[in-house]
């Protein structure tokens, strides 16, 4: 680990980012070039003290997860992210798109979308990054571990995550299974995909029934209804932009009617709070939260 080089790199990258690039107002009293340390800490989900120690070369070796969070917060390019990993004494994530880090270009697109809910997913349905409005609408979907990382696994094995009307759930179940089968075809022989399918078949009779139908379809565009516990029914149009290697996708959700637009505006005013306990379940990382609406 190159502590001094890492500290210098992080400090320079923080100072190079304009607050507006990450959705932070640039007030008249701002004296710091770029972002403040506390703003980086907020964006990365870590303590300010740890950011300070990193920039002063006094930290312990950061984990891969922390490096990924810093790369997202600092909007690093793919090359810069690899450099960050090298300085911290880790191998950078592979370039084949399997890594559980959202591509830098997709992160920048999340920033540009502003108040439009959007998220980056892997081809297996793991949510890799979300913008603020997406978190407000669907909860934080990035903090899960194990098989719970995958939307399809939570959908078929947990109660309380299907935040959609009963009449739409069969259609969404079929979509999830058909998309997973398309991923299996693209990644033939990949033990990660094969293992996920095996565990789903063992855990869910509904999944096994739909898997046996051999439906194949890649998600493109659709209209979904999300029953939000705070503002009610949200009718969303979902557009999916897929990277050339088909390993990551940008899901963009836009309100399909005026009522939904008004409810999203209300949600932005209310801000981030835990989803209430009960049928919906809480929405923090490690808890039940709505499945990604576009899936």
C-alpha cells in the first residue's frame, strides 16, 4: 500500500470535482476547492475521520468495498479507479464487467439525470449504484450481501419485497426469469450464474415452474407500478440502456402520468426516511426493501 501516494491522489481528486457535478449546491461562502471532506464522506457512506486519515496517510488499508465507494463518490474514470486500487494494495476489478462496481461512465450518467430516478445494475440484477431520487423511491438497494444482492433472488425468496399490485406480479416474475435465462445463455459455463439458478430452484417452487417454461427475453422498456408506503401508487415508465458487453445496464424510470410526477415531487420534499415497518418492511441495507421497479 502506497499511503502517501494514495493520500495525495485522493486529495487532488477531491479538489478537482465541482460540487454541482455530484448534486451539491455551490454556495457563495464556499472557500474549499472542489468537495469538502465531509461531502466525500457523505457520498461514500463512511466517516469523516476516516477520509481525513486517508488524506493524511494515516489510515489502515481500505477494503475493496470502501475503495469502490470512494471511486463512486469521486467520480473516477475506469483508469483512475484502477490506479486507486493499485495504490491501496489491491488488484483492480476485472475489466470484463463482472466486477461489482458500476462503470464510471454510468455513474456520471446518474449524476446527469438529476431528479429522474435511475440505477445501475449488473446483468444478474444486482444494484450497483443509485442516484438520490432512486433511493427515495425504492430504498437503498446497494447494501445487500450474498444471494440477497440479486433482485431476482429477493423477489422469489422473501416476503414483503414485491411492491407492486398483485395483478402485475406474475408478469414481473416471468420477466425476471426470462432475463436471467438470457444471462445464462450469454455466460454459458459461468459458475456464478449456474449456482444462482440452482439455489433459486431449491428455494422457490414458483421460480422452478417459470424456469421450466424456457422463456428468454432481455429487459428493454416497460411500464411498472410501485406501491410506495409513503406517497402511494407510482406509475413509472422504465427504459434500460445496456453496455456493449451486456454486463451492466442503466435503468431510468420516468413518471408515466401527472399524478406520479406530483407524488415524486412530494417524495423529494419529504427526503430519505426508513420505510415504515409492517407489510412493506424497512428499507435500509440488510433489510427488506422494494425490488428494483424496472425488474
